[in-house]
């Protein structure tokens, strides 16, 4: 089903002449450095194609003959047509280990041999002939003395190619090379890991048509290392029923190219979300408004347009409310694929198929569940990245707990409760940072922040609504004075006691939160007795009698339903404690 949907997406993009998707036998590849040569093969310069994109330098992409998968001990024998990485082109490796030096030397020899074995007609092309002449002269030494050579070495396995002086495109993009590559489609034989040539024909699982089956499938750049989406481990199913590698899952070459090209295109496009260890791609059976809007829902907005995400979510909520998605896209299929890298191949974290209207409604429900009061300076709707980063140690994306991003996205797509680990992680982070201080001023920083409060509210409300917990109250957007839950009431009480202390000691750097929040939210009986006695001392220091009366009235209102301080609060009530604390604090500072 996944492969079929990806192939359909490729077919859809091919029909769109403006899509720019690679035709069969080709791929778009980033080439950071190009060796510029004359027709006689003499070296001109080493050209840097990279441009600044955000914090990174990104090389220019070209439509090149498709790369091939290299596996096994003889993988070095496989080269690409007139482009490859620095080891093949210039016999370079950073490693000083003898086996790696020998491997790189074999790669370079294979590269030179591939040039010699090109057809005579292709060699007569001026660009191809110049590349061959380059290696017959002193070109390799001249490139390694070029000023930009050291920049090449900074890029692991830097992809490189050649360009004829005066041309705008590299040699692999010349018409003669393109024509030759097109003629090779479906003509190459399959060579197994033992070096034996095979050509197996079978019925494709994707298209149902009979054709040549792809032995190995192309790599997909899901992480720092590229991996195959469909692959078989040698010692576990490699030779099932006498069939080797991907002959166990017969996909013909055309379908293999289509689905891998579609997946690679999606992973490089704006239709990808990358959060934590999970990459999510999404597409619809035809072009839809939702397909282009999702990145604005869940990604951080650009600095030059910080309100883009808020506008996109507002438009989504209005569309769902008016039924716009349901009317125009009721039967349009929408696909969401969650991926993550594993040691050997790409793992499918989740696969969601629905209609555009179903997915839109689930997205709208997600933003509604997380809606909570906040400062006017804050964004109305937070990106998924901003939400999950609030659960991570030091606020770093690499510290987002494993699997959390994927499971949270899956819950959003399916409209089901958020993962239980999400609530646990948020509460743990709140307790860990109860005494967090600003590095410059030394003042206390809030531990129950807007993103964390929003996540807790969403987790609790979804569990109540979906699991039909009719005896429990859903969390409101702002302060709920009628909420009688013990955790919520204690959170409000703790916020009030902290506010009294802060007003009685202006400029104080540490409050009761720094020492007692964790205990107060998990085992209230151990601390609230002392805190209630301590508040009398703080109230006595307030200069305004009216302020003292207001605080005493508020404490009486909040504590009226509290008969005894419980020994322990369950996890859900610890979440309500945090929300009660957050609501009450926000109410204190709301004019």
C-alpha cells in the first residue's frame, strides 16, 4: 500500500510539467564542487556551487544520471555515470587505515575503468572526451593544489563532477550523456552479491505488471546515512524460498524508481516534518490546500513572518468549522508516512491513510485541545517542534525522548489520546526545572511554561473525552474557579502562597517553588502544612491591608473544598496541579 501510494504520487508529479521531478533513470543530486576543464582536459578551476541557506552551505542540485546501490565486498566496482564522490574521482580518503586506503584506491581504479569502457559514440562528445583527457594529464594533481580543495575535504564523501569551460551545466547533463542514460533504462542486468549476473522477470507487487525485478532498491537519505526503504538482511530472509535480496519482494525496475524518487522528493521538500528522530512526509492523491499548509501548522515560522503558523491554523479552524474541507475534498485520499532510521534500513513508525477532511478535522482537534491562556506576546498556536522541545533537557532537540515525536504525531493524525509518556515527560521536566535560574540575572525562570501547560491540558482532556471519563472535568482554557479536583485546587493554592511570598519580599530570587514544587505536586501532605503556617508570616509583612484581605479571601475560596492534604497525587492529578498553578499565576498577572 505504501509503495503504491508513493508511485501514484510520482505519476501525479510527472503529469505536472512544472513539478521538476526527475524522469526515470535520473535523479536530482546536490553537487557542492565542480571541476571546470577545457576541451583538451586541462584544469581551469575548482568551482564552489554552495550557497547560504539558513546556517548551512548547500550545494546546487543538478539532474544527473541515477546513482546505483553499492553493496557487498565488491561494491567499489559500481560507479556512477560521470559523477561520484571524492574517493572515486580523486583517490582521496581521510582514513590512514590500510584497508580504507586500499578500498579508495580500488574505487578510483573502477572510476578510471568506467571511463575507458564508455561507448565510442559517447566518448566523441566534447565534454566526455575532456573528462577522459583530464585523467591522461596532470589534472588530478592540479585540482588538489586548488584553493577550494581544502573546502572539499570538509564535506564527508563530497560529490563532485566536471563542467566544460563555457557550458552552464555539468558534463553529466549534456544531451549526449542524457540520451545514453535513457537508453540504459531496464537494460542493465542484475548482479548478485556473488558477482553472478542475473536477469529475473516476475510480476510486480506494486503495479501487477510483469517485468524485470529490481534486485536491490535505491537508498533514501533519511538521516546522516542513506538507507534502503525495502531491503533484506543476509542472515534473515535473504535467501527465502531460494530467492535472494529483493527478489523476495518483487518490484519491477520502473516501480522501484518511481517510489524511491517520490520518497526522496518528499523528504527534500516542504512536505516533510523533521522532529527528534522522526521524519514525517505527507501528500494527497491530488493537489490540495491541506498538503501545502501542514508545514505551517507544525514547523517553526520563518523569522521574517512569525505569524505565518498562526494564520495557517486560523484558516484551518475556520475551514473545518465551515465544512470547506469536507465539501471540496470529501473523497480525496490523504497519506501520512512516519519514518525513522534504524541500524540496517528505514523503519516505518506510522502510516495513516484517510480523507483530507478527516485529517483536517484531527489537526483542528489537536489545536483546540492544546489551546490555553497565555501572554499576548506568545503565539496563539505553537509548532510541534516548540511543544516537544519543552520536554527536552536543556531545550535541545537532540534530547527529545526517543519515539516521542513519532508517537505524538501519530496521536494527532488518528485523533486518539497523546502517548502516556508525553504527560510523564512534561511533568518530570517541570519538577526538574523547579529551581531554574536565568544565567545572567540570577532570577527564577518559570517551570510551568506555556508549551508545557498546553501539552498537559491536551493530554488530560483527550484521555477524559476519548475514554469517556464522565466523572472527571475537562480542563478549561483559563482559570476555572468551579473546578473541584484536588490536584487543580492545590496547584491554585500553591501559586497563591508563592505570590504572597513574592509580594511580601520584593526582588526575592528564590521562592517556595524553588524548594517545594516537586513535593507539593506529588506528596502534598509533606509540605503544605508548613507552607500554610509560613504564609501568615508573609501576609504580616504586606503593607497594604486591603491586599492582605484579598489574599486571605482567595485562600479561603481555594482551600474551601480541601478537607485534608493527600499523601500522594496520581500522575493525572500532578498534571492538574500544574494547570491549576499555571492558571492562577496567569490570572494574577492578567489586567
